[in-house]
C-alpha cells in the first residue's frame, strides 16, 4: 500500500511529481503517486504488464536500479473530465540531467483519477516511440 505524502490539487502536479521521482531514482515517491487500489496497472517500455503495488514496485526498482531517468515532454495531449485525466505524451529520455540529445523517445499514456486522496495514477503505459523525427530542443530546458 502506498504512503500518501501529498494531496495534489491538479493532475499536472502529479505528472511533474512522477517525472521528479524518476529523476531522483526514488521508487517510494513514485509508488506514492499511485491509487490505493489493487487494480492499478503499468506497462513498461519492454512490454511487461504489471498489476498491483507489489509488481509495480519491483518493476520500478528494476527500471531505476542503475540510473535515473530524466523525462522531457516534447509533445502532450491531455483530456480531463470530472475526476479523470488522460495524458498522451511523447517524452525524450535522458540519462543525465544536463544531457541535450535524447537516448530514445517514449510514448506514454497516463490515466489519472481523483479520489479522496487527490489525483493518483491508475494506469501507465509506456512504449518506445517509432517516430524518428521530432523538433528537438537546442538546449536543455529542464523538467516541466
């Protein structure tokens, strides 16, 4: 079960906190962003489907075991209704905080729900992008 440290006022704050947890290799902070529900799911870039907090914890530990992931959103479409937000993003993945050229790109879909604990992740699906041409930044802009 997650330890809920913060009530997010909007879904954008939650997405920023997700990127920050990955950048700091903080598995617990990343897990705290998920719904307190056994039906949460995550699909990692290599295609492995994880269900529940225990599987997601193991997947995040493996993902962050050797290095941090700095995600820079380069394209995002979000849809929000009462209590639900869906983010479809393409993100440049960097392994160093000041790295300009991306190692690769990920397409990420986040399904975020609002409950009594604020905004929390219900599902995340990440896959490597098949696109090769993106308008890349010419300098590091930091995380958004």
